[in-house]
């Protein structure tokens, strides 16, 4: 009997302990989850240092624990605060927390409408979550960002007065920007050609080589543009004339012998194509999809150009060569009497004796020297300030990337690599991402009238402006 009495308290203690543990678990859960101390976040998409006349503020508020309760954004200047955004988010329930864990925010800021003046201001952000901390008010994350209000657009003064251009050709504009740190260049329709400082001693004077694409004729809109870090933009028109050009239409006959000879070269690149596909179907993938991929690679190779004028005088043509295809030839491909494809040839094909040495057309730095799909073994040279030359279908490459070459240096030998029917050189000229007619760059008179004379006149104008009081 006494033994049973002694066991009873022990059992009671165990039951009480189990009960306390059962109560402790939800208490611990509440403490760990509902009273969590992790701060919500508000992250700007990009750091904000300046705000212009109009500005889009983008960011993301998030809280992965208990969800977002409120987001507040304001800007203050001279003791006056302007609330830009203030939103309270719903909760699922008292126990479940916020219904929203992530919110993308995009605000249009109109400095004039807000009464902001040029000068320093303070951008303030605050985010609360649905944590039970701070007497159920939640965790609060607060940040301040010093920003500069700048509503004045830069000005662009175009120094070159005449721009006589050809459809499919190149041009040069020289201009002065009123402030540093701008993104500037020449806009041609929907293509942008960046300007470069460094040719003149004045760091605010830029030169921009630009291109008139082969499919853009008279009536194409051109202007110089500059945008400062605050997003203020200035557009400046200038006088120009675009001479229309008609380009040759040609028919390319595709034979089975050609397909059997060339398609094996592209088998690795055709690994997503059904192996049992016909040769002509594989050819169409090469001529369309791989051609487009090649153009993308070329544009990537020409994204960065040295701010230095490497070249001098007219560009060299492959010695003792005959032209086999022209720039912007519109090609129609026929197979077994049927038209199967159409493409535009964006270079000039030059043929000499087989495996002829290929000279660098002018001084520059090699930016690409490897196999490139339809172009085969390819070399691209940066001649500075956004001007490039391309050499395709080589049988051998004799230069490496980043090597400086001089006009006339042998960079490789002609061949049949890539989508070439016979031994020849595919020669191209590019202004940044756009192919232009190489014939202009072989012509000393064109270079003198459209480039060197302009640079010389601009230099004299700048020297005279320095001397004037």
C-alpha cells in the first residue's frame, strides 16, 4: 500500500511535466515565429544618387517570415517632407501573419510637381512586418539615402555642319556636351551609336561614328543625344542628307554536292536538329538560326571599342582580288528549282588565289580570332572609336586576341571555312553593332571629306574658341 502511495506522486509529477512540455512547445513556437526579430527589407533596384526632372524609383519590399505590414517612402528637402508611397498590406489572420511577403514598387517622381529644387535631398524608406514584437507593431527597417536633385538637362552643341551620307554607309558627328558624366551619342532610327571622348584635349568634346543601315534611306531620323546621371536628356538635331542606294538581287543555287561538302562542318552546332533531317533542312537551320547567332556574337565582340584612333588613311583591300559579292546583296536561295530562303549579305566577298595571305586593312587591336559558325575562322579588328573590320572564311588565323596589328600585317589566309562555296575572303566593316559598306573605307577621297577634314576643322574651331576672350 505504501509503495502504491509513493508511486502516485511520481506519476503525477510525470503528468505535470508532460503537460508543461506540451504547453512549452507552442509557447516556444510563438516566441520563435511570431516574435521573430528579422527585419523586413526594402532594396532599390539600382542605387539612387541623383533624381532628375522625372525619375522612376524601383525597388522591392520583402519579409519572408511574417509578411509585409506597411511600406512607406518619402523625400524631404529644406524641412518639408513629401510622401511618395504609403501602403498597408492585409493579414491572413491574427495567427498566420501577412498575406504579402514580396512587393515590387515602381514610383514616378515628378520633381516640379513635388516642388523639389535643385540641390541635396533625403530619400527615406521604412518597412514594417507582422511580427508580434514591439507590442504587435512589428519589426521596422528604416533607411535614409542622400540624393541630389538635378533638373537641368545637359546641352549638346554639334560642331560638324554637313553630313552627306549614303544608305548603308557611315558618318561622323563631333559635338560638345555642357557637363561630364553623360551617356551620349547619335541616334539613327532605333539604333544608338555611342560617342567617345579622348580625341580632342577638351574632355567634353566627343566624336561619334554612326551608321545608316542598308534598309534605312532618306527620311530616317538622326540626332545627337545626351543623358546625365539624373536622367535629364537633351536631343540636338543636325543637318544631313541620305543618298538612297539600290542593292543587287542575286540568286544562289544550292546543289546536293555543296550540301554534302558543307553540312558536316556544322554537325556539332546542329545537335538539336533531328539527325535524320534532310541536308536542305539542315542547311536552312544553318542559314537562318546559326546566321542570327553569328550576328549576335559579332555584336557582342564589338560592344567595347578603344577610345583611340588607331587607323590612318584608306583601308586596304585584299591584294589582286576580284569582287564576287557586294554589300547588302539580297540573296534568294534556290534548291531543286524552288526558292527556299532569302538573306542579306552584309559584307564584300573578295577572291584571289587559294589561301592568299590576308592583310590587316588598317592599324588596330584584334578583338576576335576564332571559329564563328557561318563565317568560319574569323578575325575582327578594333580600329578605335567604334570602328571595326571583319575577315571571314579564313583557312588559318595567324593572330591572337588583344594583339596590336599594323596596316598590311598578315592576320591569316583565305579559305573555305564556314558557309563558303569556294576559297575567298568575306570582308566587312562595322560601326559598333551595324555593318556598313566597306567601299567607303577603301576610298581616300571619301575618308578625307567625311572624316579627316571634319576632325581637322573641329580642331581649328576648338583652338580658336580657346584664344577668343
